[in-house]
């Protein structure tokens, strides 16, 4: 499973990219607005750090507007992946952009039927928001299972299942178990994924043993 980092903070992206496990980045206008920086400049900088799909979201609600906003973003770098909403206009824009060779991430997916339409439109990625489903008492991971199973029935579909709205490390584990293609993960979840008390205690014990052995080596013979 590929791992995308869900942030627009360039310093955070550099930090986690250094781990050697980041395959792409997802951003949105809200995340970049918090940084107070120019949207296009941030996307360009991220593309220079991570060699993989970098999602950049359009804000227009009509297909023509989405396509127009996508043009300068797609021109930044071949890895830029245009995020559009899963609406009739979004599907129309998806088809037009894919026909031009532009990567497209169809976002705000909440049903297998929506995911089917995104694949038919040629989406590069579809982003089901599992955390938001969990928030209203539904099981978001059940949607991932349905979409993965649906796509497997039709090998001609090239759309990848990108698990979004990840709220905890177990969401990532479950996504990998059911065969999702990608999870986009906030930095705080990345930290939880790598942390384990037995790793910490095991390392501490190893270092203590190593230091005791070195001390014994340095001790003068009696």
C-alpha cells in the first residue's frame, strides 16, 4: 500500500519524506491557507521534495471552472494530481482532464456507487472519507471493502482507492488488510504508526547492555 502524507506544511513533508516511506502528498486550499503562502508556490515546493502524486484541489463548482483552475496547477509539474469533488461537474471535469493526461483525484466519496462512477470517468484516484462516516455512526472501513471488491471485479478500471479522512493508526492497518491502494495520513498518525512501547523498551535495554559490556571491557584486570 502506498502512503501519502496529508498536510501542506513543507517542513513536515521534508521530515517524513526523509523516512523514505512517503509516496505522495495530499493538500487542500484550507491546509495551505493556514500557512499564509501562495497556493501554487507551495505545490511547486512540495513537488521538489516528494517524487509522487501531489494532490492540489480546485475550488470551482462547475466543470468549466474546474478545468480552467486545473490548467496552471497541472503545468507546475507532471506529478500534480487535480482534486475535484464527486459531483456531476466533477465527473465531467475528470473525463476532460484525464483525456489531456492530467492526474485526477476524485474526492468526497461516500458510497460504492459514487466510486464506480469515478472509475468510469477515468479517475486516477478516488478518495472515500472513512472518518466522516465513522463520525455519524457508520463503519467507514466497510465502504473501503466494497470499493476494493468492486474494482477487482473489473480489471479495466485503473482508479486507485485512496483512503482519506484517516483518524487513527488502526484505520491504516485495516486499509492495508483489505487491499486499499493508498492511505493519506496526517503527520500525527504517522507518529503513532511508528511508535511502540516494546520498541522503546527493547532499544533502551540493548543500549544499557551495550554500555555495561563496554564498561566491563574498560575495567582494569585485578
